[in-house]
C-alpha cells in the first residue's frame, strides 16, 4: 500500500486524490472524443461534462451522508467538509450523473444515444483509473482469504482479497467487449444505445457480485 503518492518538503499528495482527479480527466477526454466524432460541438460537450460532474459529485457526497448519517449526526458542518470527514458514494455519483446527462442532453439538443454511447466508453475507463488509487490507498479491503494472491492491508489482520484488482479485470473485460461490439456494430444493425444499455446493466451487477467479498470500504461505497 502507498497512501501517500508523493511527499516533498512537507507537501503530501495522496494516491486516492491523485487518481480520482486522473480518472475525471480520463472520463472527460474519452467522453469528449466520442461525442466529437459524432459531430457534437465542443461548447455543448463542455456543458455536458462540466454540469454533470458537479451534480455527480454532489450526489455522491449526499448519498454517502444518507447511508452513513451516524458520522455526521454530531455536526452537519462535516457534510461539505470532505477534508474533515471524507467519503463518497459511487452509486450516488453514477445515478445523479446519469440523470444530469440525460436532462442536459435534451436541453442542449444532443442525441441521447450519442451521450449514452460515449458514456459506455468513458465510464469504465475512468473507474478503472480510480481503482488504482483505491488500491494504493487501501481504501477498500476484501474479506480474509487463503489464496496466494491475498494482500496485507495496514491495520487489518491476515491476507485479504484484492477487490480492486478483481474489479479492474472485470472492467478491462467490459472495455474489450465494448470495443469489439463497436467494430461489429455497423453490420449487426443494433440500436445506437446498444453498448450503453449493456454497460449500465453489467456494471451494477459486477459491483454487487464483488461486494460479497468486500470487508472494509472507508471512503468510497
């Protein structure tokens, strides 16, 4: 584990923070690239990305507060103070961000199918990058395991399932599948949002399956 990615002259850059920021840049670039290839102008892409990011962040924080209200019962000032009481909900961010994108797509007159297909590529890639930070930080630890690839986590006894690695492998498979679906899409004559429907249905199932072997999740649910 390497929670602190860089430490220099009193300055500390945390792995989780670094890779969460990197994941947003990956999402933004891939999302822009695919919408740009569909001839959507950059101003509309910027509005989609900017406002959905804000709403997704707020939704992720509020969902974490709702599911962990006991951490904030003593002082509600902790809700906006992530540096005091960190914590985000992946599901809250996904749901609120998706709803924001659907609303903004209609308002900005961008085809919803274009937005969803772009999301099918950008979302798994972004989550994959964020998982690197989660692994280095030790944010999420799996249950005890006797397998040789079990990982030792600071403050926890015994070797545990490296759930981030499992999630990363599953996301890589999803990305590869989407890539090949994209190659065959023209001849298959499937609907435009075929990829996005598959991704939005597979990712929650993958998360629920892997949640069975999770033991501790400190900052991101």
